[in-house]
C-alpha cells in the first residue's frame, strides 16, 4: 500500500546551510557530563560522514523518475543538507580523535566505510533506497526527541549544542524525501519493514560497539555507577531512546507517512533559536 504525502501545515523549505562549527574546548563528556550519553552520540557521529554520502547516492539513483519541480527542489535540498552534515561531522570526528580517541574514531569510521561498501555491493539500488528511507526515519525520530525536550539540548556543552540542534532541525525538514521517492519507485511495504529491522539491528550493534570502545578508552567501561546511570538515561523511563519507541513503531504501519506527525512548528521555533545563537556568536 502506498502512502499519500501529507504536507505540513507550515510548509518547510529544505535549504542547505554550511555552519563551520568550532569545537574548541569541548569537554570529553559534553552531554550533561554523562560518559554514556556523550559516547552514544559520538558513536553515531562516526557513521555520519560516509552514511550521509550513501543516502545521497541512493536518492540520486532515482531522482530522474521525479517530474514534479517541487519534489526536485526537495531532493536537491536533501542532497545539499546531507552533504553539509557529512562535512560538519567529519570536523566533529576529527575533534574526537584529537581528544585522545584517535584509535576509536579512525576504527569506527573505517568500519562504517566497510559496512557501507558492503551495502553498495550487495544491495540493489531499490534496497539501498529502502535502507535510506529506514535510516532517515531513525534519524528523524531521534531529532524529534532532542527538539521536543529542550532540557536535552540545554544539557549539552555550548560548543557542541548547535551542531546537534542544527542537524536535528534539518533531519526533520527533509524526513520525507527518501520515503516519498521509495514510495514512487517501489512502495513495497514488506521490503521497507524488513530493511528497517535489519538497519536498526546493524545500527544498534555498531553504536553499542563504539560506545563501549569510547568508554573503555576512558577507563569507565567497568564502572557500574557510570554504566547504570547511562543505561537508565538511554533506556529507562523517559530515556533518550525509550521515548522514541512509539515513533519508531509508526513506520511499521502500512499507511505510514513521515508527515503524519506535523512537527514543522517545532522546527520553526528551533530555527529561530539557532539563528539567535549564530547572531550572538
């Protein structure tokens, strides 16, 4: 069953924006002084430079099938935004290496490149697009979680906060681009569900491996208090990931569409906050 696209009430523009963030002085445990939360997002960041390029290529492979000029603008915006995400997270990952995590940062990015290379070689173009739509859903619901709870962003070190705020905003702005293209090209419900589950398992395995590796570098991988506190803040009541589960499951509905949750007003509000911080800098 193919989903009809539901436009947000407040139409969002998908506009690429280069930020040139400066990560000077970032503490190692920049997310509320919590090693587990910080390293979970650090591990995610290691996947972004190559992962975003994979998304771009998967969408480019089918963009010529789209005749609607507005949709073409959205695809161009998606490609531009993802390219900027790759650049900014590459800078962030270099900062991690300079903090004393060089082995983990380089190893994590090497593994991400290998896994992505395997995906390019083994998956058909349609399956690569399905994987892109699935992983874009995951990034969009994580972005929604960060923006819906201001305390999360406020607890981040200021030198890092704007990166994750900006990235979250743009993930929501373009959250339906790959999904809509997949619906045009295939619309195979079973395939998109299978791919979501496989991609989720792969991403969970990867982030667990590198969160642990980064904690080990700190000498905290066997500290029961650090691990228990971090696990609770990820998976406990009101945890960072716990609160994304209902949104994650929405993807399993045959009639799902990303814009069935219209969070365009949320994005507009945070766009204003981001602009204010840029002016104050």
